[in-house]
């Protein structure tokens, strides 16, 4: 069975680090687009970066071929270059489980460099962080 090709952009944000945080993802499959986001009252930027990837992969209803783009070197380099996992083990474990379900390639993109979907994720994540902060 052929897997659908899905492009995912993710981002995390924190108002202080630690502090109120937000995450966001934009999922694109052909002409279909979906934006998801959420927040947490007390967290770190790295947790929000990981949460964005986890929630984006959870949103997929069947196994897919995924290109996941993030401006987080923490996320991308850990998944592609074997950076050590020292914290957030619950999220790393869940990300590993979801990557076993999907065929996922991780790509680093430079943040704030004009990529429209990356910029949208940044905006959605910052908005979610502000909402989590009660602003």
C-alpha cells in the first residue's frame, strides 16, 4: 500500500524559558492543509519543539511518508545526527514510537528566513504561548 506524502512544519515557543509555552504544526498533503496548536502553562522551549512534532504525527490518521521541517536543531539533530537525549525522555519515546508508524524524514530549516509555513508555525506557537500565559 502506498503511503500518502505529507509535509509537516513544526515550531515551539516559550514566554521565558521555562515559562508558558506553545507549539504549532502545519500539515500539508496535496491540496489539504491543517493547522494545529496548543499550549502549556509551565514548560521549556525544547519541550514545545518536541510536542509540536509529536502532536503533528499523532494527527495523521494512517501511516504516511512524512517530511518534517523544523527550525529546532535540538529536534532535527537529535533525530538525524544522534545528539544525546538528556531530558524530555517521555516525548522522545513517543516521537520514536510515532516514527515507527510513519516513514519520517527530518529537515532543518532556518527560522525567520521567509519560509511562509515556518513563519505561520512561529506565529501560531507564539499565540498559543501567550494564551497559556493568560495574555
